[in-house]
């Protein structure tokens, strides 16, 4: 997949094994808002994805739901073109704007929007009006079996669990055999195990259909657990895309690093370039910490941003020796923060680093505020980042 740089440049994408062109979705959509308040922005998205689950990832208000709305026909772009397979759903230049009911787009909202007075079977059958009764029966039976809810067909939504309601919502969206499925955080309230089982069933259903599925989330855990690829949105534009481990594991944009949970992001100055070792020396600003980072095409004296995950830093209570890691700093523990059964330690080395520990590690090392410690950071755990908009 590639982000499109120019308006007239054709969209391109890799094709998965056994994929066909009719399974692809291509989106170019611009939406301007007359409200010029700081919280509003212009949507300007360009992307193309093949069949399978693609995550639309970004912070709240990044434009993810608006992007889905453009595809579904709930939001009308000011400019652009949206195609699913060979079928054009929207083309501003050609004055094409297919009605919502004729787009063949399945949409599952965060609140699921099940009819509380209809049982599971009637909720699922709702979109099949116009088909012969025998065909309706066949499709409903098939989709209820696929999502393991056949035994619930007579139950009302209020009589089943949250995970079962999510399965009903998916079955209702997919029984119509849409060309694309849009999911707006429908699993956010579920535990990881339940969420994983539902997505496994969704993937199994899609192996035979091979449609593109766009899944909106602002949870980085869901990106790695659920997605085959990821598009990162920030203030209405796509700022990164690719495999989850590439985009979030080794980000190139400061915005993406922040979304990916990088706790340490510093200004630094390139002091030296070492082509023979494939590294550079950067001095953190402010502070007197020299950090060895991977080599990049950057001139000495340049100001760059460097990101390091708190979980990629080791902490020692004695000065370490004989390590392959090139970055070893002495510092002082300044405090701790308990976070989801983990401990975030703050260490002042001239610059303040956050280090992720387990409670057991904190106890076994008898760590206390004011104690001298050493930090160990591998060179390739340091990521050079393009600054976020507004950074200096």
C-alpha cells in the first residue's frame, strides 16, 4: 500500500494471494468544514487497501469515523472518488453519488444499533427484505452458524451477553453480502479473549468472501491483535500505513510514535556521523546525554527528534560492564508511577527517562527514589522521528 502524494496519481496496492481486483477499495475524499475552530480540520484522505482487515488507527477526533461515513454515504465529500471493486460509489467530478441503500456497504456502529424489540433472528433478517423466503432462511441460517449464535435465534438483545450482541450485529451486517464491511469500534467494550474469538470467526467467514474490512480503533493493542495492515490518521490525513509491526513498532513520525505509546521523545542535536559503524551520536537537548542512534542521511548539527519505548530500556543498580548495548547512562531515580500492573520509573540522567518495570523487578532490586541507577539502551531501540506539526 502507498499513500498518494498527488491528486492525479493513480492508487496502487499489493495484491494478496488469490485476491481479485473486485475485492479492493480505493478512497480519495476531501471534506472541508466552515467551522474554523481549532478542533475542526479538513479531511483529506487517500488510500487503497485489498481484502482483509485493515485498521484505521488514530486518536479520538482524528477523522476515522468521518472516513467511514464517506465510504458508507453518510457523509458527502466536497471532492474525491470512492471505488469498491470496479464499482464507483462516489465521484465528485462525474457527479456520481450512489445512495446509501445501494452501496452494498455493511456498517457496524459502536453502539451496535440492534432493535431491542426484535429477537436475534429477526434482527439478522431485517436487511433481507425483497428476497424469496427460502433464500432468506438459507442466508440467515448460514450466518447464524458462522458466528455461533444459532441457538440464540429466539432471544432478545437484552437477554444475551455483550459478546453475543456483537456477533448478532456482525451477522446482520454480513447477511446482506456487502462488498465492504465498516466497523466503528464495535468490540471496544469486550475483554481481549472474547474480542479475539469474534475476530477469528470474522476472519474465517471472510476467507471465502475476500472483502475489505475497515476497523476503526484508537487502541494500539487492537491494532496488533486484530489487523493485517494499519492506516494511521491524524487531523484528517493518513500519516502512516503498512504492517502493524512496521508502522507502530518502528515509527518514523512523532505523531505515530505518540499513538504507539513511545514514552520517551526528545529533541537532540546530531553531533557526529559514524558511517563505518552505521551509527550517529546525538546529544539530547536539554541535557548532557549522548545517545548512539542508527545512521540516517542527516548532517551534523541538525536538530532531530528521538523516540525510545520505556519497555526497551534496561535498569541496573550497579554499573554494567561487557555489554553489546552502546548506550549506558548513570542517573538518579526520581519517582514511580503504577500503571496496569506495571511500574513506570522516572530516571534523571540529565534528561528524564521513563523506564517500564514489573512490580517484581522493583521489589527484587529494592528500588527507592533518590537511588543511583544505570540505564541501558540498545542503538536500534532509538528511533529518529519527523516532528509533529507545531513541534520545535
